[in-house]
């Protein structure tokens, strides 16, 4: 932990922080190698960096990996950018976090994920993209992991829809998740929008066409 580069001296010098001396009768101190550090003086060895941290030569402190990066290994000299589909939002991360279902991230080195847009969904964690809702489905809010089936009396005829459409007068739909409506049959009628069934014409009336 001490050294003396000059002759004829009555004392030795303490090794500086970021340095060490691990032999006796030393004339010099050595820098801590990259991946290690030493915050104290007069030390005979350096300290290995913990996961989530890094350092360069002669470091007196280890440095936390910045947000958007991580380091799972000890004694490291650098940090790893997060992969697409992942993020880190704290300094000194030893692992990356998968974007949760309902969100995605197409880029590396990111600190957040992107919520799925309306009309879209993200079914699994760690995703790099969102998907459009399929025919017969819709999503009317952001950050969804699945789309909603069109209700009876409604339909969705396009992909990526953020709403369902009510069946018009004279049409109906009994099922969920449909792409169109059914015209009322002869002898039946549908008097309102969004109907899930047709109604039989009452006695004394008729309807010859659908």
C-alpha cells in the first residue's frame, strides 16, 4: 500500500485512490486495471466492479451503467445497450427489462417502451412492434394486449379499427366478432340501429322483402 520513487527518504508514500501497491520495497504505484476500482489510499489491491457498473484504468469509483444500458457481469469495463423490445430506466442496472404486453420498443438503448396505439395490440412481452386488430375486432384504447370482439348488433369490416360499427336499420347481427350485418328476412323487420336480432312482423302487417 506504500511506495517511494526516490532514494534517501525517511518515509514512504501512500498509494493514491485508483492505484495500489501489492509488494514491499516498491518504487512505484500501479493503476487499478479497467474493471476494478479503489476509493481509498494506501491499498494493496483494487476492488472488482459489481454487476451493473463499469470502470476504466485508474478508477477510484465504479460507474453505474446509464439508463438504456446494463451489465450482468462483474469486473466490467463497459455496459451493454438494451436490445429492441427491452429497456432500463435506472442507473446501475444488471439486467434489461422486457417491454410488458401492450407495449413495444423497436430500437436499442431505450429507457421506456411505447404503448400500443388504438386499433393495435401487443400480445407478448419483449416485442419490437405492434400488430393491427384483425377483421371483426377493435381496440378503443392504448396499451392493449388483445383486441375486443365486435359485439352482437355490431361489426368491424377493416383491420386496425379503433371502434365497432352499429348495424343499420333493417339489418342485424346475432354473433360476436363479425365483419358485416345480415339483412332482415321477408316477414321480419329491424327498427333500430345496433340490433342483435330481427323481429317478426305482427299480425295484420307484412314485409315482402329483406
